[in-house]
């Protein structure tokens, strides 16, 4: 299980700030996680689709979106426009 937090306009658009998920085994990177979340949730698909430069924090540390997240307990997906 992994906690996914949504920061900024993403949270505002979907009406929540976090989910607890069990990503598919194929989810390795932050990019994979975003793609998987887009497939599983229409609201997230819409919110992520509006932003091209999302940022990622893995267990509280800002990392490249291509970072391996398999061992993470928490991933935050940040809309950089939010000032987050």
C-alpha cells in the first residue's frame, strides 16, 4: 500500500488531497504511477492531463518524476504552479 498525496490545483480539481493505493506491479517510476492513476480515475485523468510539468516528492524528498517509487510509503504529486 502507498499513500498518494495531491498538492495544489490537482487536489482542488478532484476534491481530495490523498488516496491510499496498491499500484500494479508494472508501476516503477513516478511517471508510471501517474499513468496508472490516470487509467484508474477519471478525475485524476482530467487533473493530470491539464498539467505537463508535475513534480514528485517521494517520502518527503523532491525527486525527478522518473525516480523509482516501488519502496515508497508516500508519494506526493505536486502541481508546480501551486507553489508547492
